[in-house]
């Protein structure tokens, strides 16, 4: 099947071809006809499956073929609203919109945090057809009366599972309350939990349901391996792998911001060009680091899980888990940055004895054993004993038999306080937009620790850190209403 068989208008087909795509992915082949048919859609799609084009292409088609299609010189209203959980994901979705609408009279913009509101207000005054936004800044504009959503005909909730993980459910409800009741709604999620099903019942009307891959599956095109190593020799092993294998584009994941910074400092001393991307970095610094990494000027990008669902790089060859995530699902999203759209990739995890429990959880989730390969010269000490893993004020135990959640109760699986950014989509190359707004997030705590009344407080606290995990459980506070 080709895109020509899906019934899209010629300007879209031309833009898709120029972007280098000729054959739709499974999610695109199913979602595009479903959206064009006009009904609501509930779609389950893993990272790297190309779901962004699965909803942006048919939405652009419908915007141009409906009676209210934009006219030259005519007044424009926001007719399509796409809500995403993170800044990077919002920027890349809007980038896709601009690339695919290259030959269409469509205006789009992205709103997320880290910048002032005035340029956004000016863009809204000029008129938009498509708005991609994170929940926090969208609500800021609604509160200030600078945003009119009364003309929205199409609403997309992207990475819905991540939205709920970050405590956005109340914000989503506030957005839904101001949208027109008559609209086409699309919900995309990597998982279909009970919470997602409840949200779908509220948002969608008799939706078509699509699920293109087994949940939490890793792509067959990704070669996975584990290098056992002592905790104190990880930096040396990473440098050894980069230099001996002549790696030129490596995405490295750490758990915490300070760990990312320290690793970058070490790599620079070893003459390896590296930069970090995490919540303490300014938006301009994050955008610059991503641009340099995509262009190949930067050899290593060290990221926390804020980037797990926000980085889309064509032909990214290597992903390294310098530290395993304490939430198994985040492993799937991390390594999903490589092996995208059928390309081959390699995912390497440097695992010390402290993380054996995390590794066991990951293998249980993906239903496969990851091959172990000891690198000569970096053999782990057979007499080493596991130590607790520090996450701010929390202590997580990753070793078998000693895994307990820190903070507000761990549910016995060592997953307290994840708050990691998970999500992804397939977006063609292009320049990121400078038009941005709030990316506010919360933290997913251990079973029994999360209180809905704390969600707004958590969202505000993590906005300052741009979606980074909050180290301590927020103190109870009164929330009006």
C-alpha cells in the first residue's frame, strides 16, 4: 500500500513524498482512513510507529476539504487542537504539521513553557488553523482570555497515558469543558489502562478502536544487550565503547539531572563532545542541544527521561542506558528512539549489581531476556554487594530481594516517584518552532502515595523543573474547589 491509496489530497501527497515517505506504517494505514471517515478514534500505538502522521495528515486533509476551509484573506479560527504532555513532543508534532502542510494555506503554532506569552498572543491574534499545545500554557491563555477554542472541530489527545502519569487529568477535564460538544476526537495512547478507558468514555463517542502492536513490545529492529559493570566503572566503559566502536551519534540516558551534568563533564574531559538535556536547562539550551545532536555536530546527548518521548532523529544508531530506569515502561520508550520506521538500531544498557532488580522488571515487561556481554577489562567484581539507589530524598532498591519503593510507599516494586517523560512519534526532519508555552507536569508516585488533591501542587512544582521527577512527596495542602 502507498499513501496514494489512502485518499489524501495531492498537496499532502507531494509533501509526504518530499519528506521521504512512500509507504504508510501500520498505524498510518489504519488511522488515516478511520479519521477521514469522520468518527472518533481510540488508537494504541507504540513509540516509533509513525502515529503523528497518522493523525496530522487526515486532519490537514479535512481542514482543506470542509466547507470552512481557510480562504485567502479570510478570518482564521483554531479548528484543530492537538494536546501533548511535553515540550519536545509538542514542538515535533507541530513541526510535522508544518512539513505536511507545506503546499497548503494552513497556519499552525505550538504553545509550551519556558518563554514569554506575548509572541504567542500575537500569533493568536494573526489567526491559526492548527494549535499544538501542552496543557499548562493552554489553560494560562484561556484564563487570560487570549485564546478562543469555540471553533474547534478536531481534537487530538496525544500520549494520553503520559498525560495521566503526569497528573494532567484535571487539566484535561478543564480543556474539555470549553471545547464545543460537537467535534471529532482522537485519543492516542501507548497503553489501554482502566484510566485510559475511563477517559475515552468521557471524551469519545462510539470510537473505532485500533491497536497495531503488542503493548510494551520493543521493535525487532533494535539489537539489545546488557554490559554488566561495576557502578564506579560505568563512565570509563561508556567512553571505551564510544571510542573503540567509533560511535558518532549516541543518545545516553541517566536517571537524574545532576547525574547527566556530571557525565557530560567527564566525557568532555575525555575529548568526547557532549551536552545534557534536562529540566534545569533553559528552553533555548535544550533546543540548541537537540539541533546540534540531530545535525551531527554533537557526538553524545545525555538526557533524562524528559527526552524519552520527545526525541525523533532519523537513523539514530545508538541508545545507551547509562542507568536503568526504575519504571520498566520507560526502558521501552528510551530504546524506541532508535530502530524507528524500520531502520536498525542498537540499545546498550550498562548495568551494575544495584540495578539487577530493575533489569528483571524490564525483562518481565518485554517478555524476553536481554543478552549479557561482559566487556574485557570491565569485568564486574563478583564479591560486590548491592547498594540502595538514591533518587533525591527517595531510596530505591534495584537488587533482587531488596526492592522497595521509597517515599510514600513503594507497592513492593521499587517504582516510587517516576515522573519520567515517556512518549514519541515519527516526525520528519525540520526546524523546531520557537513559539512555545508551558510544559507542566507532575510525578507518578508509588502505589497508594498519589493523592488527586495534590495534582495541581505537583504540576506547579515540576513546571519549574520542566517535567523532571520531584525528589520528595509534596506536603498536603488545601486546594480550593
